[in-house]
């Protein structure tokens, strides 16, 4: 028995090809996605302050972020044309001029884009200006160029700690982000501001589930950071106690009871406060009442209790392990190499290369997201949107010239690569050497492998002819005997 309503139709999708079915699985609650974070202390937006603490207070995380930032600053950004056509080249040339005509150097804005690493996301505005020359002091018009064309004014950031929620379009299109809600920290402007995301770029580390809050690269480092912070605090307390001892006040037991007199309770409270101040280093001297019992003994005494023996665990080794785990979360454990007696140069080179590849992935995210700003510039300029330029960047790691030279030598000897002017220019560029000047080059220089081979054959023929002539001219062994 068959039911027509349950009959499978493989072509049914055509009638609903433009419809959306299901969702990404994100759980929104009051404008945030706190349900997507399983750890309560890291739920948005409170988690932004935890990540801020990690970056500002922990030396390991600080070194890791500093290495990323400085490595990123070695990269040079430029505009790449869509193709070799004159129109595409002109688009790229204008974009190149816009990148160098912002209120701040473009690298400073890239540093703000990269704050997405610590917080998971970064919101940056796209601000334009009319280029009317350097004489105009209005930032909406001031420019190095006086052509009346549109350019970039800048890409100011919106602090991650100030973002408190997100707004989506409606129930029919619940996956399209329209606004970010920013809490105002200005005493003259109290309230929230809705940031229209059509005017902003949203840089994200991870696009899983299309979550605008994304995922910080410090997320996996939070647990070792948490324990490392507490171990370091406990270690400092232990060192302090071992150096000075634990202050101990001896008082009559009735002072500590609920039936103590008001004066005895006040004195006991003051002694407790004194002990806390001594532990925190806030008090340099102690004043004790001279009170004696019936036997003439002091009723209030102060002494220090020193710990005896040694702990069965090595706190320093535990902290070192946690430090290594923090660095491993972003492949930055090469920072520790050299501080210990283990590790080789080859291992360090491999780890550094892996770290550079990770940074290159983040730069790809910046380049792809920045295309939104290029698109809007193209709309204002009336460009052919099918030939928009892109944001390109140079390689992070420099070429190992020894390996590079050995490779070229082997390929040239095998005849796979024939040296020419283009190859020479590429090699000079990789080695950081100046370009060749054709007018000053030796006209007799061998430029191709073919000419080199012909020259070698000519020399070989001359050597063979000279050898044959020498053999003919030399006397034979029989004539020497005669």
C-alpha cells in the first residue's frame, strides 16, 4: 500500500529553491548568544573583560599577542587588480592611493582589526571622504589628493567591551545580522546605540554557526591561565610566609566567644584587622595592649609561625607546564625555546613556520572582510563591480636564501630552469638586492644557459685541439731510444 503524500519526489526542491530551511543552531537570549558558551565566566558580554584581563595581566599571553602583532607589522599591504586590463589597473591604483590617504596609517587600522584575536571579533566602521586637497581642515574632505573622488577617511573601531548585544532582521530572515548594540560610556550621552552593520565591518576569528561573537583564540588558554594565576598567587603567599612567617596572635579564649564583653570584642576585631594588614604589607608596626592575667603573664602576645619541611610538589614546574599549554593553544610555544635546555634549531624553525601559517590565515580573514569596504568604494565611484580590486599582502616569512640558492642551482644544472632576466629580477627581489641596471650591464655577459653551454663547448674544443697538437709535436719513444 502506497501513500501519495509520502512519495519521494527528487525534483521537489526546485519549487522552493530560494527558501531557507532550518537555522545554524545558535541559541539567542536577549540579543546575545550566551547559550553557545558552556563556561559561565566567559559568557558574552562578561567574557570580554576576562579576555582583557588575560591580555593585560598575564605575561605569557602578553608575549604571545605581542609576537603576533609584531609579526603582522612586517607585512606590507597593497591593492591587487582583478586582471591586467587598463580599467582594472586604474581601480587598483585608486584603491592603493586610498589606503595611504587615511587619517592614520593603514597598519594602525590593521592592528585594530587584529584585536579580533583576543576578543573573538572586531567591529570597525567604514568612513569615506571627498578628496578636495590638503588645504581643507575638515576630515570629511582633507586629503593628499585634489581630484574630488571618494576615498577612505578611516576605519575606527568600536570597543568589544562596549558591545552588549545584537539585532537580527525578523523571524522570516532570522539569520541576517542588522545591528550591533553598543553601550555608551560617555557621561554626556547615556544610553545604547544601534550600530547599523551596513556601515561596519565585522572581523571574526571563527565563522562557525555564523556567530557574530565568534571565538577568541584565548578560549582554550583560559583554563591553564586560571590555574596559573592562582598557583602564582599561592606561591607568592608561600614565599612571603616562609620569609617572615605567619603572624599569630595569642589572646584569651573568652575574647573569641559570643559572650565576650564589648571591649574584648572590639580589641579582638582590631587584632584581626592588624593581622590582615601585616599579611598584605600595609602595616609596618604593631601596638599591643599591655594586659596581664592574675599570674602576671601577658594576655596578648604576637609571634611568627614558620613552616617546616618541604612540599612534595614543585610549584615552579606546574607553572611552567601551564605556561607551555597557554602557548601551545596558538602554536606559539616556540617563544619558550631557548629558555630551556631542550629543543633544536630545526624544531624551532618548524614551529615558527606553523605559527606564521596561522597568522597568514588571520590575515586572509582581514583581506576577505575588507572587501566590503572595497565594494562600497566601488559603488560610490561607479566602478564595474565585477572587476573590483582586492587587498593583498606580502609573505610573512622571508625565504631561506641557502635553501633557495641550492634549489635554483640544482634546477639549473638539470636544465629544468633556464636563467633569464625575469628569473634574475625575482631572485634579486627575494634576496633584497637592487634591480639590475640594463645600461650598466656587461654586453658580453652570458644571459642564458644556452649561451653558457656554447661557451663551454668552445673552450673544450680549444683545449682538445691544443692537446692533440702537443701529442703530435712530442717525439716518440723509439726515436728517443735511437
